[in-house]
């Protein structure tokens, strides 16, 4: 595994090694000791898969408030996504900055997103599958989000949004750090 610090404080890209033979390939996506050696010492307690049918679908920007703030590990299993993280931690040197990543099923890359960051992605083709591991359980009363088109965040999406949930359209615009209770 190759760990590289991202622009967002505490976020990292992780390139996964693949071992190939006549049967196909094999690769490890998690190794607690290797993660700890690279400054990631959380335990992942839940894992989920999202399947998205259509290109131009936007999911996010999502996060959980304390005491259920969560780190995420995101990996694209099928297709390609434009993945965005936005730092909402007022004491972070990258506060209110965002960073995007192109993740696809061929590049063997994952993104580690620290607690206190919002996350979302746009599918770049039809039939996309994304794996998530989370460091905290899903707590509906602490689940939150921000508008994908919030001018305070300044995110440029690579194409127009073709599909988005009603819930994601109802997230508020960012008002300030007093709204973010970590």
C-alpha cells in the first residue's frame, strides 16, 4: 500500500497493490498495522456499497455530527466517480477548502477522509458501484449535509447534475462554524 497525504489536512490517498496471475488479481484494501504506520488509527465499524444507475448522479455532501462524526474510506469498485471532500473543521489549516479525486475501478486507489469533512461524489458513467468503510455507526439523528452547489464551498462539478435525491437538494447552505458541532 502506498499512502500519500492529500491537500486536505488528515486526508490521504491510498494506492492498493494488486497481485496478478492466470486467475485474475488479488489485493488487500485494509491492513490495520499499515494504516496505523501512516497515521490512520481508527477502527472501521461499518461498511456499505452504493450502486448508481446513471451518469451525472450526485450523492452528497454528507457528514455526521458528534458524537458520531466518522472517518470514511472510499473505493470505486465499478465505473468512475468524481469524489469530493470538504474540510468543515474550524481549527484545521484547510478549513472550508475542498479537494476532488477521480476514482475508478482500474486505478486501485482509495481515499481516507478524516472525521469533520463532508463527502460527496458524482458518477461519470452509468452503472457505478462505490465501497465505503466508516469509523462510526450510522446515526440518523446526527446525519447531516450541505448543498452541493454552496457558493461558500466553491465546488466545480465536472458536468451538470442529472440526478440527485430530494434529500440532498434540501441540505442547507453553509452558515458558519457554529453550525458544525463536532
